């Protein structure tokens, strides 16, 4: 496959990018992909709306990695490449099929894998790198680049992630007035207000109004998804029926009196996670699956689930609705489910958040019995979850990098304990479920499966024959699951005293790359992807003219110490069966090379499907 | 070995989970999070008397108002209840008293052992001004109601084991009475066999809860 040089986009300023688009049609033949002229890219990054423009004038706060300690205050424009939205024709798949596993393995093994990608974004402020509540020393609401606020339809404050109470009351009053103004004068629901770099997004779930405010370049769709998730949390805790009942009696009910401390803590945790962590689960609408070493491990686990949780049980059918084995960092290991039924991903996201954010420092000699409302399953009723944290007693804590590096991931808990969750609709089923759970856990432990699950640490980028790719997310649409390589914690070791910060800022950087990549293929107004099949390259780089501004000769001596200037290419590839998002190593801009790697990844994922995904689960 | 079911009740943040964790793991967590739903744990102790081993199956319930309606599920089959209040918060005692009342009304078993526990003793030892429930008041109430009574600190561990030991002894003495009257009726049974038969269905028995 040959590429026409001219196809490769050069960093250019955004405005011109749109003008250049028509040319693409002429050049596409070499790719044997046809560009759908109908799907014109609304995907170029509009710098006015993104975070980097004005903010980049400030020097970076030395939060970037030491080896990328670049001061980006000379950047005027971050150019995005011409986003090319391509639809697939048949050749595309033929091509894919023709990529066999005969890749020269040595070539990718030898290929240089850069450990670090530069940060082209605004230097992350401390507020994002530390846990949510620690920055209370300055409570002025205007200091935060992002905030979530809930109020009742009558204007009573319910919750805000940041901000002082007194200030909130007046702000919420103002918000309420604005919303009502629109309702009365335009009989329209106010959805979003954009103002300079700020985006205010409203979600009306009467009697509750949710508001997100972001200066971080997030799209309206993204923020609505986040608000919807936060609202789902409220339902999971108190159920929709209860909310309606509370407000039925009194419009001006103060929901704060009904919510418990744990609700506010959980909301803080979720806000922190969706704002600061690498958590694509939400916008991908899927779950991350734990990669196992062999597919047989998952198969046998499912067999044990069927045997111990169903066959050997004399409980009436349907007492146990779902069984899940889940893993820290919100990963799915195996699923027991009734034929024809799956739990909605939102419900699972909530459950996993609860388990791994809320209970992650629980010790494993207790079992929990937790009522939880699954909004998509039944927003009005509660299910009961039996939760047991499995300890592999003869298991050493897994060796991810050095022990100190692994602490980043499991700061509360240096063991990678999966949790068994059994879900029932009956509130007094704890003891019968406990009996089933114990027999399952016993066999899981004795058969050595538990050890195999806990000792394998997922796959690394270097396990995948994809040269020059720094990181990727592969989502299998059929399974509604995604996988992503484990981050090599060793690369933070040399930032020793600060690696916690380093890791957090790496995570945030990765998150931002992916978010922009993802948004580049999303239809801003409908929220869905622009097309069923999309191939879109995206480039982040410093435009040449602005890069030359600083007096280079002065810096000449040091320049070799500096990192190469950021020039990052990403690829979003959507097909009817999968979605692949990848971030290349810095400086890799050859689309031919990148697409080849992308195809290798897709092939690899398909070939390893059974160990990467829960393909069927234990179905009864 | 004798097995008994014990439930902890009391207002949110009085220290129920902290007491259980001091008892089960001999540890204390300054930042323990409020319990959601309920947690099930177990721990065994050995009584001085006859070297009897007693295994407690413990329900640590959530004190939050929202979960109140679930409480009967946990105390219904209990042999013992530990009703906890915070000696630095007087309203937590009235909450404890209402739990005692509810237990007396709703639990049919007149052999239910109830222990009133005032927690966070360490705070008052540091600064006696922090105390807002007098020990004499609580003790008097406990005596009137026929409850065991302790002031403890989950933080330092002071008296925590005594609580469980004394509950264990009460339960064991009830059990012995029962055994005696039974063996008088049946004549020949040896102790060991009777022990097993007389036990309430263990919680691990799948039939105990679904009927
Ligand atoms: N100083 C002191 N603090 C204590 C003691 N026991 C508990 N605490 C603290 O009190 C708070 C609440 O303790 P928990 O054990 O979570 O209270 P709880 O009764 O289980 O609360 P819920 O689960 O909400 O019902 C925690 O921050 C504990 O650290 C104690 O003996 N002394
Ligand atoms: Mg508790």
C-alpha cells in the first residue's frame, strides 16, 4: 500500500484546514479508501473552544514530566491536522483481511517505543492532580476550571463539587432564574451557554436540575453524559420513585437533608474520577475487560460459576439474577447472566464505582450486602448485591514495576483483589448467596484459577505488534467492552519523589488526547458518531512559525537536552464491529505506518478475543 | 464450638464499624467511611469457663436513616445486639434507647442479650469537657432495662474485647440452662451431641432465611 506524500497532512492552522478538505478527495485513491464527501468534517479542533490557546501563554508549572519539561509558552497555535473522515468501502475490509500475522515480528520488537508522550495541553493545575477535597484552601468557585452543581427545580442547592456554601446559594439562585427565564420567555429548555472558553451545560431531570461548567474544552455532549451519570448515581442511591415522592409532597423540599454524607462523598469521588482519571468507560459506553493470560481461564471460571452458583444450588430459579467477578480499576473478569439479559453498562459503571471507589479499602474478611437501585434495570426498585472481596491468600502482591510504583495504582490496597458480586432482587437472600459464593470461591481458589486471574497483569504495549503506537483503546462493539494496554509504571520511576503527580499528570494527558480524538469523530449536535465507519487522523503539534520564535541560537547548547518538539498523531477508526483509538509516539506522522499498526492491533485483538473479552459469559 | 448471631445498631458515625474492626482485626481506621447497607463478619473468642469457644457472626449495620427499614432483617434472628452510642453526642443515646425499645418489641426471643455501649471513651479521657453523656445516666438506664453496659474506645481498644466476652458469657449461660433442662428431659444425651442440636440453625444453612 503506497501513500501519496501529499496525503499526509502537515500541521496547519485550523481555519485553513477546512478549506483544504476538498483536495482530499483527489488524493485518496492511494489509500483505497473513499472519502465520503457528504460527511464533511465538523471534527477540526476549534481552538477557540479548546483549552490550550489562551492558557498556553503561561509557562508550564513544571508538572510535566521531567524529560518533557518543555515550556510551552511560545506556542501560539496548536494545529490540528486536516481531519479526514473516511467511509469504508469493500476494499477496506479486504485489505484488513489480507493483513496476516506474517508481520515481521522482529521489526516491531526492535522498534523504538518512546516511554513518554509530550503534553501539548495546558499545564494541569494542582487541583486536578490531587484528590478532590484537598484543595479546599481556596473555595472561591471561580477558581475552578470545572464544576458540577445540582439544584432542585425550586432553586434549592443540592450539591456542588467545589465552592463555598454561601457563594453557591447565590449562584444557584442565579442559575435558577436563567433557566426559568428561558422556560417562560422562549418555552425552551436551556441546554448550554458558551462564553469564551467556558461551557455551561444544563440537564433537567425535574425535580432536579444538574449543571456542569467546564473551561477544559469538553463538548456539550460529553458534559451531558457526565451529568447523566451523576444523576444515575443519585437514582442508584435513593431510586427515582423516592425522589419523586419526596418532591411530590413539597416542591421546595431540601434534598440535602435526605442525602447522607456517603452520598456526597460518592459524588465527589465520581466527579473526581470522570474529571481526572483515564475513564473512557463513560463516553465509550462500555466496560473495561481484564485481559487474561489464556482464554481457558475465563472459560473455566464461567464453568465454575454455572456449576457452583446455579447447578449445585437449590434456590428457586431467578433468586440469583447476576453474578460478576470484577477486578480493581473497574474491570470485568467474568459474568453470569440469564439468557437474553445483560445488565446495562451504566448500571455496571455505577456498581463498579461503588465497589472500587467506595469499598476499595475494605478488608477482605467481611462480606457486604448492599441495596442498590440500577437506573436502567429498574429506576424505581432496589436490587441487593452480595459483595465479597477475594483474597488470594498465598498470593504475593503482584509485581507491577517496583513496589512503590504499583502503589500508585493501589494506594489503599496493595493486593489486586477481585470481588465477587451476586445480585438478587430479594432482600433476605444474603445467607443463601453467601453459601453459593463460598463454594464458588473455594473451587476458584483450589483450582488455581484465582491465582491465574490475579497474577497476570494485563498486556503491555510491547505485546502487540503495533510499531510506533504509544497507547490504544480497542472497543469491541459486540461485547460492549474495551481493552487498553497497561501503563508501564517503570517510566515514572525516575520521577521518584513526585511520581504520584507524574502518574496523575500522565493519566490526565492521555485522557485529554483520547477525549479530543473521540470528539473529533462525534457529531456535536446529536452526540453519536458522524458515520458508521470512520477513519480519522488527528495531529497535535506546534505550528512551525511559532516554534521558531524563541531565540534558538541562544538555546542551541541545551537544545539536545530538550525533548523533540511535540508532534503527536492519533487515529480514530470506527467500523461496524469495533472502535480503535490510538496515540502514536511523538514524531510518528506517517499515516501509512500508523494505519498498518492500527490494522495489526485490530487483528491482534480479534485473534485474542477470548482472552481479552468476556465473549459470552456464563449464560443460564 | 457455639455459634451466635450478633447485630450492631446505633446512629451513624457512633463507631459501630470501628468497634467491630477493633474486635475482628484489632485495628482502627481514623477515616472509616460510613457503612452502606451492611457488612457481615465473624470472629471467635474463647471463654475462661470450660474453655468454650464462641463464634460470633456479626452484622455491622448502617446507621444512616435511609437503611433503617432494613434493620429488622438483621436483628430478627439475632442472639445478641450491641447498641452503640457516642458518649460525646447526647442525641446518639436517645437513638440507642429507641433501638433498645424496638428490639424489645420486635424480637420474640426473650433470651436476646442486649449490650449498651458508649463509644469514644478516648476523647473524654483527653478532654473531659467533651463528654455529653454521663456514665451514671447510661448505666442507670441499662440497669433498668436489664442490659449489659460498657464504655469503650474503638480507637485505643479499651474494653472492646470485654464487651464481646461478657456477651459471650451471657449467651453461654443461657445455653447451659437450656442444655440442662433439655438433658433432664432426654436423660442420656451427652453434651457434645446436644450442643449441635440445640444450636439455632447456623447462618450458613441455606434454609434458615428463605422460608
Ligand atoms: N476518637 C475516636 N473516634 C472514633 C472511635 N470510634 C470511631 N471513631 C471515629 O468515628 C467515625 C465514625 O466511625 P464508624 O465506625 O464509621 O461509625 P459507624 O457507627 O459505623 O457509622 P455508620 O456506618 O454510618 O453507621 C470514624 O471517623 C471513626 O474513626 C473512637 O473510639 N474514638
Ligand atoms: Mg459503619
